[in-house]
């Protein structure tokens, strides 16, 4: 039985095994990446829980949402800024 499956069934999933590294484009940044098994677990949970999370979200939240994102947020902000001096 795969390790992640065993951990899920036992209720003792190992988390926190991060990899730290630096990237230098366009500037130096320290990256903290979760282990592959944690990424798999996160995607599996989101496949199940996403529908419930969407119901609780406000309309104007754009991060990590289907059919939302940077361009949708900019479009919405542009709409609010038309005719509103202090937006």
C-alpha cells in the first residue's frame, strides 16, 4: 500500500517536509516548496472540497479560483474605477 494512502487511513499524515531554495530571476527570492506527497494530498482534498469553499467565498475573491484570476480581477477593478475618483 502506498505510504500516503497508509498515512491518510491512519490519520497521521506527515507534513512539513519543505524544500528551500533560491531563485534569482528577476530578483533573489527564497522559495519554500512542499513535498510532492503534500502537493498530491492538497490537490486531492481540493478536488473534493472546492465546491464547498466556492459557496463560502465572496464574489470578488480572485486568487486560485476557476474562471477568475489576474485578468478578471483587473477587469472588475477597472469597472469600479470608472466614475469613482477615490477607488
